[in-house]
């Protein structure tokens, strides 16, 4: 062999052969390296894709569980309440009944992965949800597993649960409206300026959902952001170029209550979810950046048709409160002027004349109820207050006359942590100046604007005894999920029923 190499080195042709062999060796070595790198990169890309999809699949399973609990599909809520545990199923021998997630994208069906969900009762109508997801499936090469945890509470619709509520008069929003909590309308909603619906301040309920038994119209030039889900029984006609939806948009496409033939989005951005519509398509020219469009959606639950709670004054309902009657607003203002540092009790005014009641710099020393049978305007910011036990005082303001108007006037504001308001109108609610409410605003028709800001706070039980809610809502709920937590898929389940 040495003799061969010496001969090759002494021969020009031999030197060429050696050079070619050396180059070939280097090329083959580099090729092997490049191949290994390519395979590694492909595996890494597949891993990253499967990791993202497995998390999405787990979250989809959790959302399905929430829907089943809310609407008692397959007796999920009944079993969770009575037995204390429910899941996607357990096969013979203790094996988990794994579900396959299919995501529909413009008519195409793509298998995204597999999931299994377990729900355990924590308290009455409160549940702990565990959801596992695998992509592309549990047994595939390179499969990735993810697990999410969250707690969810089912809040009965029959109660004061929304920051803003309008019934059959609907909502006409203009000139900046900001809502921290959930909003509901029993008719069409028209937005003509900036409107935001945000998740409520912790620890108070309200994820920032907008629910409409009618159509949603957003006019050109409006700036709208809804942090959580938008659920519309009719259709959406979004003419703005800057609307942002923070989660899933569901369009029931109910022809009987909709003025539109198809939903339309001029240039909306869906930050975290899907656009599901019962129609076969959106109106031509629609633009929904960042969203998965799911047409012909047949799994949409109907938006509940919730009526305004009825109010009937019964003196016997307010045990422990002093009740005072007034012939008119002027007589009540006399009381107000005489007791600026000691407002409490129940006050019933027989006639409203549209004039002003001003609580500016007054102090509440307990819960307070004002009931007026007719139009009036409420103004002013209290200087503070509380109940005798130190809890925030609830000031309930009621306008009884369906033909009347309750106006939020100059400097009408709550005092967070001290004086909260429940504002209720059997007729119209409107505003003339900036108002900040810690509490809730309920009315037949909402025409407020002028930089109205609402932070939902539940009213004190003692002041809402005169209200009755639709008995058909006794078994209707709003899901209130907590924060999602991405944990190790090998984390022990809180039950021993099934280990995926």
C-alpha cells in the first residue's frame, strides 16, 4: 500500500487521483453532517409544531368540557354535581376514552390531535378541569403531550351578573364606553365610537364577554375591543377597520331577528380564537385577520333571550331598613340636604319630574335605596361610606316608569371599596357627562356614552329584594373560567379514575 501511494505521489496522474479521493471524502463527510443537521432541524420543526398543536388540542378539550357543563350535555353537569366527577369517558379495563379533535378550515377537515378531559367538583357549581392533549396522536413518533388546568364556575343567569345589561330596547353606544366585566343586550347593539369590554378587576367576576340576542353593528370609524367571547344570535356587520376581538366570535345567524343576510367584517383582528358562523360563508370582501373561519357551524348554542328583571316595591321585603315616602323629588331633596353625612334606608318617591338629585360629597352610613316613579337625573360623587360592618355600601337607584328616563349627570361616580351603585331603569338609561360606576347598570334601553366606565361589583343582597328574574333562567348559566395553567403532562391527576 505504501508503495502504491509513493508511486501515486511521484506520478502527476497519481496526484490527481489522490486529490479527487480527498475531495470526495470531504464531500461525503460534509454531506453526512448536512443530512444529520437537516434531519435534526426537521425533527425540531415537527416538535415545535406538535407542541403548539398539543396545547391547542388540550385547550379545545377544556372548552368542550366547559360547554358540556354549562348546557348539561350528556348529563355532564348533573353527574359532576351528584357524583363529583365526569370525563370524556373510561373504557372497559380502565383505559381512557380518548377523543380526536378535527378542526374545520373552510370546508377541509384536518386531524389536529387527541385529548382527554377530567372534571372534578370543587364546590356547588364550581369545578376543576384537567385536559390532556397529544399531537399528532398519543402513539405517533415524535408525539408531544400537553396538559392544562383551570377552574370554572357556573353563574346563574337569574341574578345581577353583568356590568352592563339592556333588554328589549338594545344598546346604542357612542362617545367612549368602557366596561370591566360582561355585557348583555336583548336586542341589537350599535356602536358608533370607542367601546371596550375588558376582563373585570380581580377578584370580581366578569371575563369581558359581549352577548347579544340580536345583531351587532359597528359603524365606520369606531374603535372597539372585546377581550373575551362575542356571542351573537343574529349577525355582525362590522364596518370599522380597527375592531379587535380577543377570543372566539360566535354568530348564530338567526334570520328571524337579523336585519342582515350575511355577517361582514371590514378589517377585524381576532387575537385568540375562531369565527364560527351558522351561515355557509361571510359576506364577500370580509377580512378577519388571525382567525380560523368555521362556516356551517352546527354546534352553536343559542343566545338566551333574557328579560329585564321585574321590580315591585314591597315594604316587607326590606327588613331592618327605615322606609320613608315622598310625594315628589323636591321633598326628597329636603331630606338629602338635612342628612349629608348619614344617608341610609329606603326612600320611595311617588313622582319623578326629570329634575336633578345630587349626592355630591354626601356620606353613606349603610345600604341605601332610592325608588322614583318617573324620570330624574342623578349627579355627584359621594365622599365615602360603608355599612356598619365595614362592607361597601350599595346605593340602589331605581327608575320605575317604563316611559321614563334615568339620566347619569355631572360627576356621577361611585367610590370604589366604599360606595357602589346598582343603577336600574325600567325605561331608558342615558348620560350627559362622564360617569364611573363600581357596581352594575341595568335598563330596558341603554343610550349611555360620554365616557361611561363600569366596573362590575355584585350588589348587597339586602337591597335587591324587590327584583324577580325570569323563572326559565333557573337552569341557565354563564361559564366563568379562571386563568389557564399549562402544566407538565405527567402531573398526577387529582383523581384516580383514569390515567392517560
